[in-house]
């Protein structure tokens, strides 16, 4: 198994590993020893896509059968077909892996969607009550951070995104199932939980519940067993506003340790063009309120530089937004066209040289402000 990509695809990778283990396969660490190689491939940016295609070419020179899964098969299908004629699965259809292994007795859908490896200790813990199993296993995992997925797919329609085709529409786990999986993580001794999903803030919008219900349902065990939400991944700012009340309670209690704000731009005009309309002043207000409520809270963000139609004024609005908010860490993403995105064929593209100059300006000035940032390759 080889994974290139985000924490959601890492969770997919672990579930696949558990699937193969459950069907009596042996996982090996060296590709040269493998009979089958499964590559979870990313195409979030052109750089990640290129990295994965290099791996595909490398793995095809080995004797193993290669299966390409993840978001890349849906986003860069034409490019993939030019160099690879083997088996592939997009993220939203990962369950179809059963068709590739008809001899397996245990189906993929029967494997719990938990980002933890299966061991004898885990199996033995299932039948024990939480208080006993967690006490027995606490020494193993009390300080480990574990990803906990509450939904897959996305409710949005962002103009720059090509991933939507790969992950599909929002699919929230029923609240009861979330609680069962959280109980199992507690039994294994985990206390530090990182909430993940392709669109975490939209949780429950498709099944008549929401993020408020989720936190309310978790609260008793959170207090009893000392759960901390070590992170909440990539939430659209609109959900911070909608769930301000419950998030403030969790932040005030110290349970939420960090959150990632997917702001993408500090320009209201560009956010409108991105299909991510938002009130910049309201977003600033709520982020400041969160931070004032708990000084230890870490807030990260990411922005796209050079989105089609972005003027110098739009760019400067984003830069000044970053200066005012002072994220604990911000990912700077140079815009690049992605297959399947709404804006791929727009005419008002920003020159690569202009984007690079803007990136250099941000890099220089954020460094002078002693702000932590990362320039993602495009």
C-alpha cells in the first residue's frame, strides 16, 4: 500500500489494509516483494498529480499487479489512460474493490471505517465494556492522535475544485454509527481524536442531523473519558458561523485544540466567483472570538493565490486578511487548472509569472510578520 494525499485518503488506505488482512493477505513494506500494489493517488494539485504519475511509471516496471485508487483516476482519467491500462478505482467507488478480488470471503463494506490497524488486542476489546477496555488499552494509545471520519463527499460546488467528481456528494454517517465507532476508539484507549471528512462542517445535512447534534451526543463520553478534539479538518467558514454556539462551548472547555479554516480568499468578490460566498468581517469576528475564548486554540488556514480574475486589489485583500487573522499556520496554494473544475476553461486566467510574484510577496511579508506558512507546490 502506498498513499499520496490527505488524511481522508490515509483513512481509506488503513481501511484497505484491514480489508486485506481480514482476507488473510500479508502486507509487505517493500514494493519489490509485493504481488499486488495498491496506490492511493492524489491529484489535488498538478505537483501531487505528477508525483503520482511518476510512481505509476515506477511501479509498472515491477512484477506486481498495480491498482490505482484514490482521487486521481477520476480527476486525471485521460492522462491515466495514456500510460496505464490496469485496474483503477475512484474514491467514491472504493467499495468496488470486491470485484477485483472475487475470491475474498469478507467484503470491503463490512470492514469498519476506522483509521486504526486490526490486531488481536483490538478484536479482544470489542466485547468488553468501555470502562474496562479503555483502562486496559489506555497505555497503548492514550497519547496517540487518531483520525475519526464522520462523513465522506462534499455538499459544495467550488469553482476551482476537481476533487468533487472523485469523492461524490455528501454521505454522512448516521449519528448512532458515529457513536459506536467512537466507543470502539475509546475501548482501544484513544482519547485524542482528529475529526475528518471531505466536508466536515456539512455533517448531517443529508440525514436530518447536524454538527451540533454530533457534539451534543459526544459530550457525556467526552467529559467522562477526557476526549479532546485535536483537530477539525478543513471547514468552510460558513459552518463556523452556523455552529458558533456549540463550537464556543467546546473551545471554552478546552476540548477543541485546533481547527482548520478553509477560507481560500480574503476578497469577497473572489469568494463569490469561487462559489464560496462569505462575509469577510463576520468570518474575522468569529475567528477572533474563538481565539479570545481560549488562547491555546490553534487556528490554521489555507488560501488560493491567482484564482482566475483575481486582481491586485483582490490579492492584497487576501494578504491583509492573513495579517489581521494571524493564523498559527497557513497553507498558500498557487492556483492551477484541475480537470473537472468549473473554472478550468475560464478566459480570465492569471499569468503564471504574476502568480509567482504574488507568492514571493506573500512569502517575504509573512516571514517579516513571523507568521508560519507553507507554499504548496502547484
